């Protein structure tokens, strides 16, 4: 449910705080989220 809320905000081009009003901020946010998710999965799978 929370992912849907954030996903819709990213698609609109803004975040819930109203900071990411430009596509560049959205791209950086999505990229950092993907990287952190990947690192988390790597750590969890390596245990």
C-alpha cells in the first residue's frame, strides 16, 4: 500500500514532501531506492 502511494508520487514527478518537483530528483530518488534495495537483498541472501 505504501509503495503504491510513493509510486504515484514519483510518477507525478513529486515526492510526499514536495521536494522532488523536477524529474532529475525523481530519477535520483528512484536510483537510490533501487541501489538500497539491491544491497539489502544481497546482504540478506548472503547470510
